[in-house]
């Protein structure tokens, strides 16, 4: 079972490949899974279904497949949806007459559908679960043939992608019915990563028979509109990456109505219609249903998430009254759990192990300490300890980052302090951050240009390196002051424990009728190198050119230790590669100031 033709067969899995994936993650770009990670999955499946012509696995993986084959029956059915679409699926049915729970796993949004996390399914089977993994409609590799037409990979599902819409919820209920018929399960859980996590939550909230007993949602979203269209700013890089990562041509993967909405999003048309469409696909829109059903839900997200920024998931989590858990990690989308779902580690992959433990408690009934877990546990940037690997020149983590447990999200922030934007700092090019309000100053820059002040170098992979101990360094001297404005504090006498959601207020005017502002908070070391703490864009529409406009917005939530003798830097520019730009790259002049009745300030949450 190869994802391509005979020129790219499944190859033997090596320990060196596994170690590299463990150290670097499963993504090589926002739209590319490491081929070795795919090869591991294919080798596992070929070994399980008996099509491997030669031994393909390392000794420990071979032993894993043998253990599962001894206690379970492996299947690869097609499940027919209500409208006749056939979903590619994979089953691991425990060989027992005793009722056992089933874990249903809708795949993520990748060309490789359910196959990518085969290792995780085997682990779940050994823990005592039936497993039913499936690829949501339209997802999966579709390859054009030389003479015309297309061929689908075995894990590709028929139909067109509904983007977690009502067809996906109905499909989830159909899959539940299939599981009940074939497994007669004692309980039913949904376990999803990324796209599969959103579908899992939505099925739990909308299944007509209320049959979902627990949900695990990794790298997930709560409000898709806030994820992709927050503050009137479109998250273009995220949507473009998703469109490019379906595994086939857009006209085959999406129906005309969905293509039109995606085109509207990319072009900045029909904002109300696009937002309504996104809200319909948001678990937060069905909050009352989830709360009424009491479905225990486990969330895992990252501080620097570029697809589904953390704050909207936190807000959804905060509003739930069900048994719940929120883990926040260093890094970006899928970085903490991706490799742990794909390959074995020399030690436990904590993000995945805690997700499994949650299932064990809420579905198997295990008395494993989960009942005493605090609802919130946050990993603090960048408190891990590292050493340089002489072979790669990269940092290797020698001691994990500090984690802080709290009884609720409200308990994460215990106080705030205000930093006021001022006229000058020790660097004559910049403004300052001080403790007293100051008005009457202004800072101007030419909008329309990308700058070195940017959230990430690349979606997913910058945060993947961050998760492994290598956060992106910024040379603050390269920030082009012609195209951005900077305010910096003096060296801090005392450290700051930044915990929660920073807020920024300032006065802006533009020579254009609309403008985008992107605010960044940086931690600047004594050598003037920096690391990013958080950021967030804001687009202002229907402005009167040349007139002042009061603007305030919340930056993304952060858990960050700012050391003594470091400086806090606020940067505001007009463009970031992640987002839409109200000026569409055209030059205009942005002026930031602080008028008498509204001193510009930054509210920093502390904990």
C-alpha cells in the first residue's frame, strides 16, 4: 500500500529515521509531511495487512504489530454515508466477547488521511480500545493519470470537502452507527488532531442520539471565524496552506459553493457571508449543546499557533461547564503531539500520554489520577534547558520547560501592569515604554512593506523548531524603522511573569481609508537579540484619512518569563506574511500617537 506508484515503494524503516523525526517533527513545511513519517505509517499498515513482501519495521515496531495482531482483527472497510459517499476507514477490533469502548478517529487535513497516525491506533488497541479511524469526505491523495482521470490512494475518501460542516457531522454519526454494529462498544470516544479535532467536537455536540462519551481535541479550534478572520483581518497564509494540502486539485476537492466562499475569503469579498459560514463550523456555536450533554473534553494547543490561534480555543474552553482540561505548549500547530502520534519515542511523549490518560479515565474508568488534574496546565516559554548538539549545531532540550497548573483560566492572570508608550527611549530611533502616561508625541512610518518584525518565518515549521528548543531569534537592529514603529522599556530590574492576554490601546491615523496594524511583543536580551512573546493584527476599515482613530485590541494569550535585565519591546507594523493587508501592499502613511484623553498604553497580564 504505497501512496504513489512503483517508483516510490515502501522502504525499510530505520532507527535513524525515527530519531530524526522525533527531533525535527513530522512536517517539512506547512503543506508537506516528512516522507519518512508517511513511510513509517505505510510500513505499519503493510505489515498489519500482510502485503509487506520483506520485513519493513524496526524491532520494536515489529513487536508492536505482532502484539496487536495477536489480540485484534484488522480491517479496512468503506463506510457509506447517507448520501452515498464512501469513507475510507480502518478498524482494529479486539478479539473479545467482553464489551470494550471504541475510539473513533477522524483524520487530520492532510493528503494521507487516516494512515498517518497508525502508530497511535496500535497504542490505543494495546490500552484496551477498539479503534475506528476514518478519513473525512474529500480528504486524501488524488493523483492525476497521464492519459486523463484520477486515482485515489487507499486512504482517500470520496466526495468533496465540507470543511467540518453539517455533512461531516452527519458522517460522524454514520461512523458511530457502523461502530455500534461491528463492535457493540461499551462506550464511544472521539479523538482528533487538527481537522479531526474540530470534527470530533462538532459530532459530539450534534449527534442526534447523543452517543459520544468523551472527546480529545489536539491542535484544535473553538471559533473558526475568530481563528481565520479575527479583528477584520484574514489569516491568508493559514487558508492558503489548507487549500494546498488537500491532496488534489481544488476543483475536485471542493464543490462550487465552497470554492466560491474560499475565493471570497482570499479576495476579501462577502465578509459577512464568509464569517457566517465559519461560525457554522465552530464548536463554540454549539456551546449550549455540549454543556447540556456534559461531554468531557480535553484540549491541547500551542501559544504560537498559526492556524487556530490560542485565544479563541481558550475562550471556548473557558465557557464550557463540562469536565475539561486545557494543555498549552510551546510551539505551533501539531508540534507537541504530531510525532508522538506517528512514531515511538525513547521516553513518553507527554502531550499524547496525557491525552491517552484522559481517555483511560473518562472512557475506561481508570483510577489514574486524572480526576485530580487541575483543568489548566501551561508550559512556560522558554524555560527549558538546552545544550548544543555538535552534529547539527541546534539546541537539544536537556530539561523540559516549566509547567504551571491552575484551577481555571481566570486564575492564570493574578494582576496587570500598564506600560505607557512615550516619545523616546535610550535608542533615539524609538519610542519608550514607561510607567507614566505621556501625550503629544507621534511616530510615523510608511505602511505597505513586509519587515523583519514578523510572527514566524514559516507556518508550522518555525514553531516546530521552537518546540524542540530552537525559538526564532530576531536581530532587532534589522527592524526597518521606515516601515514600523518601536517602543522599548529600559532594562528590567525585576523579572516579569507574563501570564494571560496583553491588551494594547493607541491612537492612529492614516493617509488611507483603511489600514492594518500588526502588534508584536518581544523579549530583548542585553545583546539586542530578541524572541517573540506574542502578537496580533487589527484592521481598521472606513477610516477618514488624516483623522485620529482610537484603536484597542487584545494580543494572543501568552505564558512567558521575561528575565531581569531584559527589555520589553513593542513593535507595530502594517504587514505580516500571515495576514491580509488593508492596503494590499500600497504605500500609505501611518501615524501613531497618544492624544490627551487617551494615553497610548500596553496592559501586561502577570501571574
